[in-house]
C-alpha cells in the first residue's frame, strides 16, 4: 500500500495536492480525500473527511436504531390487533350461541303452543 495522502505520491499532483477545502474553506490544505457531498464526489481535507465519516457512521447507526424501533413497534402493533381479533371472535361466538339458544327457545315455544292448540 502506497501512501495515498502524503509523501512522494502527492508531490506529483498540482501544488502537492494542496488547495482550498470546499467544506471548511481552509486554504493551503491538502484536499486529497474524496467524499460524496449531496450526491457529488468532491475532494476535501483530512479533518472534514473525518467529521463527515463520523457523521455518516452516526447516521447509519441512527438509521439502524430507527429501523429496530420501527420493527419493534410494528411487532407490538401486529400483536395487539391479533389479540383484539381473538377477543372479538370469542364475543361473536358467544353472541351466535346466544342467538341460537333464543331461536331454539322460540321454536320450542311455538311447538308448545301448537301442542296446546292440538289439545284444545
Ligand atoms: Zn475541510
């Protein structure tokens, strides 16, 4: 591995790779670090490269944490309606059973009434 950011390698470049950093506007600094800023690759200085690298790491970690939290919330949300559905099913079954019982009772009553009529 050659030294990409110091030594004889950069002396061949214009002004030994020195210039003005587009991020911190520092002049006479080595701008040898390529970073994507707003989708375009730009050469920036060592310090801005480090800060941007840290920012990107933090953003990635924040994204991961946000995804984890979102997944956990989704799981919670998915669990809650399922429980409610089960309760609803039980309620519906209870209601249906109650309806059946009332229907049966009504039928019995009708039959009894018919019997009474026959007896008369
Ligand atoms: Zn800079």
